[in-house]
C-alpha cells in the first residue's frame, strides 16, 4: 500500500497558501452558491432564456465540488 505522507509527493508552497485562505470560507458559502445558481437557472428558464439558463445551471456542480474540496482540506489538511 502506498504511503500517503510521502515527502516526495508533498504540495508546493503556493498550493498550501491557497488552501490556507480558502479553508477560511465556510462550507455553506459553496452550498449557497450552488443553490443560487440553480435558482437563477430556473428563473432564466421560466423567462425563456434557455442559453443563459443552461450556462448558469452548469455552475452548480463546480460549486459543490469546490465545497467538497474545501471540506477535505479543512478536515485532512493539504498533505
């Protein structure tokens, strides 16, 4: 089995700095952004603006993924 704490596979300084800053963001911000994107998408769809609805609706998944990444960094650290 591989050692996950292998120093040869550690994160760079820039990554650590970014993770330190983003870990300060509450997880509810990402969930709220995803829900807001879905609500805006629905509103655009009801207004017959299908292209905008599709564009904004696709933001929900990346926001949720960022929230998951943020949660992992908070609980397990970057390395």
